[in-house]
């Protein structure tokens, strides 16, 4: 499990309003979330029809 070193930011009423974490840990969290999202997307489209190279080129050219 990823260890997160956090600092709680309090407002004038001493209520938690934010959390600070080291940038390296934030970047690692971003990477984990992006990889999870990509894996979910890949799983969702695994049974979709695949395009040939020419079909893919034509499709991507139509997006421009």
C-alpha cells in the first residue's frame, strides 16, 4: 500500500479544509489513477471491432 504523508490544513475555526501531500506522492497517485482508468477503458473495449491500418488512418484523418 502506498504510504501518504499528509498535512491537514485547518481554517480559523480549526476545521479541516485541505490536505497537503509531497509532490512525489501526488505524482504517484496520479499515475496510479491514470493506469487504473486506462485499464478500465481497455477492458470496456476489448470486444469492440478492430480497424485495419487503413481504416484507422482514414478515421484519424477525419478527426482533423
